[in-house]
C-alpha cells in the first residue's frame, strides 16, 4: 500500500501473484451487538465519521432492543465457522479458522494481531457477502487494509519484509451452484409451509437496498456500473430457473437515509401493497441478498413485512437464508481448498490481496451526505 500507518513504515506487500501455500482462514463479517449495553457503541462504530444525529441512532437501537439488544449475526457466524471447521477436516484441509468483524467484537484488527502472533503469515479471507459493490465487496478490502495498518502499529516487525503478511480475499460467490441450489430448496420449504391453495404463491426476492449512486458506481468503471443490482437480479433468476418459476419479482429492503437521497426500489412493504392491489393473496419472500438471518431479515421481513401482509389478508412465508445449509458450507470449503495451496483463480471478481481492489477503479464509494443520513440498513 502506498500510505503509511501513523508512526510506522507502510506494511510491505509481497508479490501479488505469490503462490506460496496459505496457513489460516479469516471469516470476516459485519458484526452485531451481543447485549443491550452494546447497541449504541455498535451503532456508533457503524456510522463513525458520518455525522449521524444521536436521535437517529436511538431510533435504530429500538429495533435491536426489541430482540433484547442482541443481533443474531454473531451466533450464526460462529455456527457457520464451526461447520466450516468440520468441512475442512472432512476435506483434509488443515487450516485454522478465525473470526473477525468490521463493527463489533471480535474486531478484525484484534483478530489479525492474534493470528499474526500465532505465527500465521498467509491468510485466506472469506467475507460474509456474496456480492460486488462498495458495501458488498470493496469495503471488505478496506477492512483488510485497515487491519494490516493496525497490525503494523501494534507489531512493527510485521511491516518489514521478513514479517510481511498476505491476506487474500476470496471471490464473490453469488452465482455459485451451491448458493443457488440452497436458495431454491429454501424457497421450496417456504412454499410447503403455505400448503395447497387456489392460487400459486407469488415469489418475491429481496436484497439490501443501497443508494442508486452507489449502485451506479458498483463494479469496474469500464463496465458501466450497476454491478450489484445486476448480480442480485441474476441470482434471483438463477434460483427461479432452478425452481421452474418463470414469473417472480425482485425488490429491495432495509433502505435508510434521508428521503431526498434515492435508493434502489421498490421496497418490499410497498411491493406487498401493490401485489395486494393486483389481487395477489399468497406470497413467498426469499432474502437472496443475505446469507444469514441478520436483524434486517428478522425485523424487516419477519416483523414489518409480515405485519403488512397480515393487514392485507395475504398468506405470507419467508424462506430461510442459506447460511445453515450444508451445501453453502461445502461451497466455502471448496473455495478454501482451491486457494489454500497458493493457486486458485486470482482474476475472479472480488479476489485480491492486502486490501487492493480486484479491478482498477472498481466499486468506488459514492459520496454520502453527513448530517441527515441514517445508518446503513435498519440493523444487522
């Protein structure tokens, strides 16, 4: 990297195409509070530097406090990590798996220091986002870069050529057959819960909305942008094709920010109103954009959307996310195994070393309004 950690030399970057074997895995996620006392500090971490009014944070905090101040994301990540360890054992891949977060403990900076002091120098990074775009991909590269700079401050030897560390982010996986198959079976189970009826349930896919400016900037600049929304639609189409369903909708959820800032639409709750006006009375919602039941899923879909559907007299079922599906865990193991020896497809979208982006001018962050914005998402 070209910039220096304060008071230290910049961490040394080994050759980007270095093909030496890797010795550990970092499971990198967003993070979430583990109790009521964690909620406000967590939200402050999420929104640091963005000038979010405290009253807006307190409003979002109510969603967490509705569930005892605990986001399910850390527990679900730990369950996936345990399953991944078993999967790697099954494959004969002898790599330890560590857990680090962007916004709550265990923080990625602390985890990387722990890994480094345990002797790990070549680390594969699995992100809990399947997608391209700033929030879905580039921000994870930034997490890696920030953690390396923090390590250089804490352990100066890590900044030198003899102690250099490589963190290789694994590719985007939204189109992987296991991701698609797990999603299709989740929808089948949800359809079964509705049981027989006079009308075929309408299938609606949801993903986390982002500002339209962020979507326009997602992907390599040369490709014309909108990578994120194009990927979400393509993944939705792939799941629908697996199910033999030709008529479905793909909408958005969890938008935030001031109303004058346009975000991807329509919102799931507005869409349910429109479907009801068209005479649709049965609906299955599949959160294709999430790999586990973040607070956004259980609040926005299991509470808000479910209440809208009930008010409208609609039969409503929400399909599971894929994180607990053994095929999804096997997919992660497949990626780790493919890259563990130092090989793997380094040209794959999302794959890069030490905080670099996978393409030039890729997923450049859009400018955010500082004073009237609200946290990214209603909660995770």
